[in-house]
């Protein structure tokens, strides 16, 4: 039996660890399905998805020089990965449509005003904690 990257095979789960499951592919050949390759969603406990003795379809994702075989259950499924919407064609939100376009000078003026407001508020709160200016101490 020739094991090539990309081929789909049937196997039997022979062992489960906290990092994955060992799958026997036949003729004494065993590969590892890493926990991240078990399902499309996050797998906290592999025992919720697989048991020793389960028959599974796996896809060979890599074969190391030392004979280690990397397998995937989720890539063996025929359903294509979900398509992400193209970020260039997202619909604009209501507030984005109404907002007027500001030039650099307008943005800078708004920034300076906001900055001065924040500084004055900060000074007011700091002075009240110190007792204000010119407060006489007895």
C-alpha cells in the first residue's frame, strides 16, 4: 500500500491521546490525526469526537522522512471550506453613508478641540484634588 500526500484512506482509531488520535491504515501502517485536524470547530476534548475502534476516513496531509504520517479527518470531508465575503464589497453602514467627508484641516481642527477639552477637564479634576490655586493653608 502506497501512502501519498493528498490521498483519502479508511482507517481504524487505535489510540487516543490528549494531542490527537492514532489511526491504523492497514498493513501495520499507523498515522496521527492531530487534535486540530479532527473537526472544523475547536476541539477541547478529543474523546467527544472519537473512540478507539471507530472507522474513519482520513486524508494524508504529510509523510515525514522518518516514516511519520500526518492525517486529517476534517480535510477528508467533501464539503468545501466556508467562503469569506469579499471585504472590498461589504455593505456600508448607515452612519458611514451620512457622514460628510472631512479634509485634513477639518480633522486637525476637530482633534485640537477635543484635545483642549480633555486637557481642561484633566486640569480641573487635578486642581480640585490639590485644593485649587491660591488656597491658603492654615
